C-alpha cells in the first residue's frame, strides 16, 4: 500500500519559492494546485532544505519561517536548523 | 584566535528555554502537584523521552504569531473597507458561516480552556509548554473568527448571538457535547481525543478543503482566518502524533487504553464532521471538491498512511472506520435533507439545490444521488412550488451519545434507518448507531447525564413547550429573519438588492 506524506501551504508569494525548492529536492513529489492553496504529496518522504530555499530566495531563511504559510502536514516531522522532513518510516 | 560568538542551534536553544526552565520538586510530592496524571491508568516511566519536533521557543513563537496576526488583520481591514461581502459567489454561502460561528468558533474557545487545563496537569515540561502554546493559539482562533465574521453580522442575519446559541440550540449540542465529553475526561484522553483523533486525523476536512472552498466563493476574510488558524494547526497536529507515539512507547499497558480512545474519538469526530459534509456539498455555491473526495484524500489516504505507521505499536485503524467510509456516499445528503425540514429552528437558511448543483452531485455521487436523494429534492421542490414548503413539526429523536438526530442509515442498506436502544438501570436510551451504543456501554455514568435538547424542551426547561417560543425566547433566533427557507428570506432580498436585481415576488407585483 502506498504511504503518502503531504504538506499544504497558502498559495502566496512565499509559496512559489517553497514549491520550487521542494520540486528540486524531491523530483518525485506531486504538486496539486487548489483554490488559495498548494498541496504537495510524495511517497514516504518529503524534505525542505534551508540551503535550497536560500538559493531560491536569495536571502537567509530560517526553517521555522515556514510556520507562517503552512496549512497542514501528514507524516512524522523531523526539523532542525538545516531541514524540515516529513516521513513515514 | 578570535572566537566567534556561536549561535545556539535549534535543539540546544529549545532545551535551555524549555526543559531547563523546569525543576524537580523538593518539598512537595509529584503526585500532589500533578494529581490527575495517573487515574486514567496511563503509565509514564520517563518524561524526558518526550520529543517536540517543532522545538519552538517562546520568543520565536511570539515573533511568528505577531507576523501572522499582522497579515490577517490587514486583510480583515481591506475586506471590510471594500465591502468584501458583496463579492462572494452567492449569499447562500453566508449560511455556512452562521453554522461555523455558532458551531465551530465556540469549540476553539473550548479548546483554549481544555489546553490551558491540561497544560497544568502533566509533570513533563515539554508537554506543558506545547499545551500552553496551543491554548494561546486556540484563544486566537476563537477571537479572529469572531472578528472576521463581525463584518458579515453587519449585513446578514443569524450571526448575532453565537456563544449564547451554542449553549442552547438543538443541533449545536452536537459540537458542544463533543468538546464537553473531551474536557471532562482525563488529560491523556483529552490529548488523544483532540490533539490526535480530532486535529491530526479529522480537522483537515474542515480547515483545508472547506477553506479552499471559501476562497473559491470569494470569501477573502474566512479563507484568511482559516488558513491563519491552520498554520498553527501544523504544530497542533504534530503534538497529536507525538503524544500518541510517546504514550505508546512508554508502556505496553497503555496500548489497549489508547486504542479504545482512538476508536471512541474517531467515531465522535466523524459524527461531528457530518455537519461539515453538508457545508461542503450544499453550502458552497461554487464547488471545489465533494465530501466523498475530501474523505478519500484526508481520511482514507492520509489516515491510512498514519495508521499503517502506528501498526508497529500494536494500534489498528479505528473500529468503526468501515461504517464511516461507507457513509461518505450518503452523509451530506442525509444531513441536508434533515436540516431542510427543521429550518424553522435554525439560525441559518436551507434551500433546494439548484439544477446545476444537483447535476454536480449526480456526477460526484454516481451510486447514490440519483437513486436515493434527487427524488426527495424533486418531491420537496414540488411541494414548495405548490405553496407547501415542508417543515417537520415533530421534534427528532436524538442519539444519547453524539446528539445527532437518528437520521443515518445502516451500512450497505441506505433505506434502512440506523437505530439502537438499550435499557440501563430502568431507563431506555436511544442511539444513532452501533458505535454510539457501544460508547454508551463503556461509560454509561457519563452519557446518562447528556443534556439532550429535545428532552429538555419536553421537560419544560427551555422557556416553553412550543417550537416558536423555544426558538424565539430560548434560542434568540429571530423568527422570519434568521430561520426558514432561504428563497424569499430577508438575506435573499438583501442580496438581490446588492446585485441590482429585484426579488422575484416584487417584480411580479410590479408587472
Ligand atoms: Fe483551533
Ligand atoms: Fe488546534
Ligand atoms: Zn450517535
């Protein structure tokens, strides 16, 4: 059985960079656009890397900044200074 | 060599600012300080194993919350200044907000009280900090929802006395009793009920597809408070999952207790969300996703992944999930046809879905809508056209546990009413389902005390025995303004005038 993790965030300016960064680091992830929101799901694991985000944004980015735009998640969370990971082990 | 002032990493910072602020008591016994930690039978051997995945410290918390509030209130201002209510898809939509403000926002406040309470009851510092932050979040949700909807209250009926109605109106006893059940449980059951079963497993169905639907119907204020609240929810959900894993890892004796709570609270939450099914399918004029589709994504798929993950602790999916999965094809239709009949006693309006909406439902519910539900609407529409808009004047039989009228059907038998009864200490009790009946058997002492609105009316505790008196005096529902059919209501007429159209009946008079 497939075991999907997911993250959903508000469809705003920040989200564009987040989607780009996630797609780059998780080429298998599926991006779904719904009114006012973007939902991204992937099999078992999804990672957001600070480094990739900083590259996209062209500025420093604190992993906890994502708390402002995120709407929902599914999966176990592993967060530290460099990444935010959702996974089913 | 110059030593660079090293910045603490997230883990250390969290450790210093949370755990290291706690202390071991020296002159009072721990059991006396945290007297509610043990009576539920949950065994905690080592609180230091508690993990906080978000590691949010108070300074970061205030910083991010302030930023969220600034964004949110800028949008509320813009919405009000630009008369945003005039740009919604259709005024029928506002009825979903009336249900939200009376049914959901008071639960946010109840959640605030609940978390403030359990935030005092755990001896583990990590759990206390997480609960305290969540208490503040939930207070914020209750307040921002009231602020957002205060604009609608200036222009539409039925939004004027939400907290008062929540404590009295018959269908609002469904959400109210849900949270009262949780808040009157012990601290571990409360977290299993609200943080895990409700927030992690079920609230996505309300706050994600419904809020997306609000955006699709032009309601900038609601989608913004919805998503702003939901941004806190990622933390709450994580707490919910962490709580469960923590309890299960602490002691194997905890497993059957937690399983029973998961079974109970999945079912309680599912029954509560039947109100949301109707909001999604019937109260959003522009449709995004059907209840059945939302259930498939957010419960069957995401919940499936979750319960697969929990297998290793000896936890199985909730006992009654098959009934809930089967009900996705029927739920919203059964709810709406019931509310349609009882609109004389609600603070919102109901209506017969328009032709395009019924076609949408046929498409989304190919197995059930045309066969079971469309004919009912066609009949009701014919009656209404003949001047006999149907209102049911017999008060419904309520379920002793979930307090929803016994309106559901049996799994696999959509024309057979689901009803159970049992006699407990000489009194007969009625239930909407096998599941609710089982919950009663587990805790009869609790559920015999249920405040059932219909019983209360018949016992004379609601200011009168006839519906009109109860509705007007006891519920504070303004008769002829807040209640009855949407078509021809003051809200409907007001909407037509906003849109520069005359109400149908008046143009007829003019002609
Ligand atoms: Fe909340
Ligand atoms: Fe919450
Ligand atoms: Zn029930």
